[in-house]
């Protein structure tokens, strides 16, 4: 499986090179290295990829990272850095999966204000989690770590994610649900926002504008939402996985199934 997807990445690199896109070719070629472990790879357009860090079949604890806006093959390295940082913190009993399984919206766009991309992504995420459980069995803990617009994706998929132990919303604009209970998931629902995260300035409203629903409702870190709110220190919007940070420590404790060690906000 991994070898086949490395071959897909190498093929994508050759196609990008043939079209004169040397930057993209370099990105694709780096993904074709023997050390990379892709469950899926699609180099078309913005690209999609699902990569494993660690030994998936031996892991007792699995974290699946769901990205927010502006994540593509071209910006994938920063997404992977988050996975590498988390895996370094959680150790050899864990595996971390970067799930770029949908076309993320641009940060500067109207699409980022609506559920459209999340509606497209949610069934794909639900299918992936079912397939993951079929691959690793029932004994491993599975946590979804949903960043920014990725938390909208997780919110839309939540009711179909009974195979997930923990659902974590970080730097979230909202989920589209008014409360954690409205997500209709059996998973523990967590939320955090760093002190230096600009997402705090986003209005937590949900209104209809000419037939289109704009906004994502209740702030997941508010008491009204009812999530388990944990401390993220002074994390910026892109800094929740910074090595040595309080946010990363708490994400590691959730991933490792030690919620008693989590620092609450």
C-alpha cells in the first residue's frame, strides 16, 4: 500500500515537471521517498494525501489530524510538521495520521464562511475512520484533532464517528452545532483556543444570507457549548503543535488516553 502510493507521488512529480511546475514536482518527489507512508495520494489539482507517522498496525494510540484552510500538497510540509511534533511527543506506542482528504477552502474566500467544503468532506472522513478501524481493530484509541475549518468538517461528520474516542476542536470558528451534545457523538469532546489565536475575533454566529448559511455558531470553548476546555497557553492559530508548548502537551495527553493529565483552562 505504502509503496503503491509512493509510486503515485513519483508519477505526479513527473507530470508536474512535464508541465513546467518545478515547485510542485519537488513537493511530489519528496513524498515519494522510501521513508514516507501514504495510505492515499492524489496529486491532481490541490492534491489530497493521507500519511502515517509511526507504526500504524502496532500503535495503541492513534491521532488523526484534520486540517483547516489553505492546506494542499503545496503547503503540506507545515501540516506534516504538526504530525511529526505530536508523534515525537507521544512516542512509539502511537501513530499520527495527517488526513488531507478534502479540498480545503482558501482563508481569504467566501467558501471558508460556509459548510460547503465540510459537507463534501464529512462522508469521506466517516468512511476513512470506518476503514481505519477495520485495519487496526478495536483495541487502539483513536482521537480526531480538528484544527480551524477542520473542526467544521469534524462537526459535520461527528454523528457517524462512533469509532472515535476523543474529538478535539482547536482554533475552531465553530462546528455548526450549538453544543457538544448536538454533535451526537459518543466521543469525549474537547476544545481549546490559544491566547494569541486570531480566531477569537471571528463572530460566533450562524445566519442565513440569501439562502446560504454563513458562520458556524457557538464558540466551542464557551461554557454554553459544553466541551472539555483545556489550556493552550499563548498558542497562535498555527501554533498548537509547537514543540515544547502547553498546547502540544495537552494534545499528547488526550492522544495517549491520559485525560487526567490534561491541564484545563
